[in-house]
């Protein structure tokens, strides 16, 4: 079975993931751009039971456009955003693909917020395109 380790820039915060990701989305939303410092974010979602976290993290939570909270974990030493929990995806953990530093990592299968894509970023025609909800559900 495949085992991958994602780590922050200084190596203090790590997550070991066993098996293949259940979803690899590429997201162009403004929040992912701000979180990554890049024109898009790429995450990989794994079964939380198939992961092991080592090191200490700080947390930051925001409400996603879906109306559900997302809690991001980042290294308290170097500040790298390494993994997150999305309430809309219980039992899964999202991991920043760049933290794996693996050029052979599976490519994204879903592209979100294409309307916020920077003009110079190529369209990923091999991905399923999804758009944001028009309105957050009532709590």
C-alpha cells in the first residue's frame, strides 16, 4: 500500500498518509490563493483513519462558501499550512499537495472556482469543473 509523508518547510509538522487520496481538487478561490500564496491551491483528501500526525500545529478556522467550517493546521515554527479538516467532509483530512514534495503525486481530478482562475493559468481540461454554491445554506 502506498505511504506518503507531507511536511512543513522546517519538517517539524508532518502527516503520514496511507493509501491513495479519495479526492485531489485544485481550487482557484481567493481563500485558497491567500492560504497558499499561490494563484491556486491543490489538496489531497485522505481517510483520516489512514493518517498519522506528528509535531505541533496552530489552528485557524474559517467558514467555507458551503457554510461549513474548515480548520487549517499550520506549523507554529515556519508557518506552512500542512493539513485541514472540512466539516463538510467528515472522516477525511485534506493535505496540501505541495507539502508532499512529490512530482509524481496524482494530478488533480477536480477544478473548483474556475471563474477566479488567473488569466495566465492554463485550464485543466482533464478535471471535472465545479462552481461555488450561489448561496450558503441556512444553519
